[in-house]
C-alpha cells in the first residue's frame, strides 16, 4: 500500500481544529466570519471523513485489478 494512505499512529497530531492559543497577530485583519469558519470546518470534515476514504477505496480496487502495476494500468487504458 502506498505510504500516503497509511496511518502514522495514535500519537499523530490532529489538525482538524486550531490548537489552544491560535490567534491572528493584532495588526492582521480577520476576513473570515464565524459562519465562514464553520463552513470551512464542515467541508474539511466531509472531505476527510467521506471523500478521502471513498477515493482511497477506489484506488485500492484499481490497484488490485492491475496487481498494483501502474504500467499495466496504462497499457489497459491504451488498448
């Protein structure tokens, strides 16, 4: 399996929400509204929890069909 789709372990950092003390510097204008932040967080969660696993499963099926050989996959597309 490709390294990009493996889990690092239980102690991997969670980047889904900002950590404590996350704030913009005083000289920076915050153009993101609380509603916009919620929408971004919801989209991130959907992509991470729904779309990414579905894509990974589709890739896994494709790899199984070609024996994990990307060259064989390309040959199949050309014929």
